[in-house]
C-alpha cells in the first residue's frame, strides 16, 4: 500500500505541474493574441549613386568632384604614377564598360572619359575575401573600411573587378597637400577606396563629390525610396552598371 501511495502522489504532483504549465501557456497565448500586430518593417535605406555623363561633359576638363574627394579624405599625391591612390577618377568608356556593346551609343559619351569609383556592390566580393573584416558592408549598403584592421594582404584588390581599390606602397602622409585633421590618414601597407563619404552620410550630409559637382552630374540617394531622386532618374532614363553580368550588383548607375 505504501508503495502504491507513493506512486499515486508522484502522479498527482506531475499532473498538477502540467496543469499549471498549461494554464500559464494559455494565458501567454491569449495575451499575445490581444496585443496589436506590429506593422511590417519599413525597408532599410540603401544608398546609391547615379552618374549623368552628359551633364559631366558640360564642364570640360572639370575635376571638381575628384579634387573635393581628395581634399576631404587626405588622399596622397604620389610622384610615382604606379603608386597612385584614387577614390574617384576618370577612365575610358571601354575600360569602364568592357562588356558593353557601345556601337550604337552616342559617340559623345563613348569617346570621352567617365567617372569611376567604388560601386558599393550589393554582393561585394571584396568583403567575402577579407580575412580580418577590415572591409564590410553596412546595413545601409555602404562597403566600409577599417584601415586599422587592414593587414595589406590585397585579397580585396584581387577580388574587386572594377579596380576600385588602391594600395599605399609608400607612407602617404608626406604626400598630402592639405591635410584635413577631421579625417584619419592612412599608413604604408594599407588598402583604401571610396566610402561614399560614410562619415558625412552619418551626419546627414551628401558626399563631398556630389556637393562639389557644378554640373549636378552626381545624384545620391536612397534606392529603397520610390520617391527619391535616384529612383526617379532610373525610372525615366536608361542606365548602365559596370560589369553587371558578374552578379556583384553595383549600386552606381550611369545614365545613357
């Protein structure tokens, strides 16, 4: 009888625990049902750049955007052209778009240099190969860099199909004409590139190149906002992306 009594008490205790747990779960479920459903999250900001080469050509031999970028980011001017550091620069159309059949594109565009910069790809190969995470993609799509973590392996340079990264073969600091104390300088053995002026974006400002462009050939905005200027331009004008067939999803668009 004692053994049966002990068994009965164990079963009774277990049943009580299960009943209590079931009651608690029921209350929680009821509370969840009475709470208002949260609305769908708004899409994240996705920064992008639109380049209008026709407007750029209106200012013949203009380098205002390049000069502004160089000054804002302490970009060195090495005497050896093989050591050039470039964040935004001009290059031949066929070099920028080697996979583009340009036979029927207006020769006024294809015969003149076009601006080039980091494409801040949605699928950036440079991020995947960096062993120290010195380069990464932010939530807003900007492919950022931490120069203190760069070990100079140059894997990112090999992975980038656009030639958008430069390596400091020399100490860049003696080669900065007018150093801006508000922006960090780099060291020898470090890779650098355009960052879409992320330091300015975080302050609610436009990139330095966009502000400096007299012809308004550079438009910067939120690609996820259907009412933004970049989306309006992409709706109304045909645009190219550099080597889009590689699947990197560049977020710099060129109007033609």
